[in-house]
């Protein structure tokens, strides 16, 4: 039964029902001689020197009544198996990630900055010799506005007119795709190095009385050519006398717009734009040209073997 308050007439105090303490917000039992709970479930006054349990302690696993939790707070997701110390990636994952980053960086380099090249033949001797390795400049090169004398790298398929190499072997085809991306190894393109001689719209022929090239009927001095095809000054490019023109000669050809006529510096050993025209003077020839969209870049720094001097004379 409710008890009548001893302090006021007609005023009643309702009993407080507690479960361990009277105020969840404070977490401690309030004891007063004037208010005695009618029912209690283990609420006892705190002993001297003992801290009361707080609501924060109640939410922390491992905290006991009257103890302060000082360690790191853990949750159900922080198990020993998923702790940061156990989250080390396997070595093969680290190696694979680094390889992918390296290939990605190499792909960006060879696509937008510079292209790796290796000289396979002697068609550009003595400027470039077999085994030379270097970088072709891509950034800043306008393929539609090349200068005469530039040494360029251009891509093509099995022939200069084809776009790409067809590979029937599926495994080799995938390998070529990788080479297309990183610019190293086999790819769907062949790369050729030559020197630009004829610009779009110009006419080129050979030879004048001294065996020199003619560009728009003007002789072209080429100090970079050391070994050229034979030329007989007495007969020149006519059939008079010996009955056959010198093998250095070729008839006049016109360079199409958006294309270039390219020759090797070692004219005696170069499959270039006029290789099929040499020795012809009395009929049109089938000259080959390099389109601007085939140009990869201009040959720049040669890093192996170390050049003793100017690696690209006349370029």
C-alpha cells in the first residue's frame, strides 16, 4: 500500500521501482532515508572508492560493473581474422599489381610520349645501324607537317598499304594485342624507319647530270647518303650510248596530298618508296608512299649503343 508522506497532509509519494539503480541516465542508485523503494533487484549503494557503472561501460563488451574500460573498442566485425594485422595481401597479388602498374605506365609512354625502336637492317646506314635502340618522339610531332630530312618511324601491315598483320594463331594473336598496347614485342604492325625526301604535292625524280635527286626539278644535296646505287655520268638516265639507264635513276613521281616519299640513307640496300622504280625511265612506276596517319614519330634519342657523336646527321 502507498505510504502517506510524513511531510504534508494529503500528499502521497509513489514508490520507485528500480532495476539495479534508480536513474539510467546517471547509472547510480540514490539512497535517501526519506525514500525507500518498495521493490529492488540488487541495487546497493556504492562502496567507498568504487566507481559506479556508466551507460558507456554497459555498451562496451568486456566491461564489468564498477570497472572502467581502457582498451580499444571492438565490434563484431573486428575479429582476429579481419584485423589490420591479418589483412596482408599475398605476395603474388603485390607482384601482379606492380606489373600491371608498370605495363600501364609503359603503354602511356609508348602511346603519347615516345616509341621504343630497334633497327633491324642496314637500310639507314651510316645514320642508324642494325642493333641500334632508341626512342622515337611522339609528343609534339605533327605528322601532317613534317620537314624534309626528318627520320621517321611509320607502321604498316604485311605491306605498306595494309593496316595490320593478320595472325591465324589465336595465342599469337593475343600476344600481338599485348604488343600493340605496350609497344614492346610482337604486335599487329610492322615498323619501318626511313628519311622523308618528298613532301605532299612535290615531284621527285632521279637523276640530274651528277646523279643527284631532283625535287620539283631542283637538285637536292644529301650529305647523309654515303653508299648510293651506281650512276654512269656518261649515259646518265638515258638509253643513249649503253642502251640502258643507270640503276640509280627513276622517273618523275608526284607525292599525293597527305603522304610522303621516303628513302633509306643506304640507297644500295633500301626497300623504300622508289625501290620498284629504279632503272625505269620510259614508263610510269609504282611508287609507294607513307600516309601521315601511319607516322608514329620522328627518331630521337639513341640510347644503345652509346653514340660517339651526332646520331642523326641531317635529321
